[in-house]
C-alpha cells in the first residue's frame, strides 16, 4: 500500500502538484499491464519460432555428425530457456498486478517490509525487496 511519503509529484510549468495515490496506482497498473502485453507477445513469438525450428533441430540432416546434432540440441535448449525466463517474468508481473489489486503492492513477498520506492520506480513488477532478492539469488 502506498503511503503519503511514497506519492510522487508532477511538475507542471513551475508548480509541483502532488499525485494522488489513485493516480499513482493507475499509472503503475497501466505500466504493468503494458509490460504484461509486451511479455506475452515476446513469449508467443519465441514459442512460434521454437515450434518452427524444432522440426529442423530434432531431425538430423543428411551429413549431420555428432557435433551438429549436439549443437542443434544446445540451440533448442537455449530457446526453451529463454521462453521459460519470459514465462517467469510474466508470472512476476501478474503477481505484482494481483498485489496492486489487493492493496499489498510495494511490500515484499518474503519479509512483508516495504520495497524501496527507487526499486519500484526502476522495476515496477518487483515483488521482493533487495535483501530478499539477494537471498533468493544465492540459493
């Protein structure tokens, strides 16, 4: 939940006008929904390319040796890994949207402490504070 200290200000001309929590929440929701659409498009594109390429990668061509087959398998694994990473980002954005709707946006899923406004500004779909994210990455 956003507090008065977290609200941003908008500069119009020479006057600063504080944004209300509702306006800020709407802006965050719009940015998250836009990012979700981009990620879904990216995932669909990756899956279409993977499906088309799978036919060529799984069937050895005449003259393919062990290295060629291994290289094709490696390329396929890379593509699948990219698609999986995009799915994880989609999940993270969906969780952030859910937390925004529930009023829990801006609080860490790990420790329930507020996430730094600078982190949310840089990465609006962040669901973990820096400390919990570092701990998760060490595992």
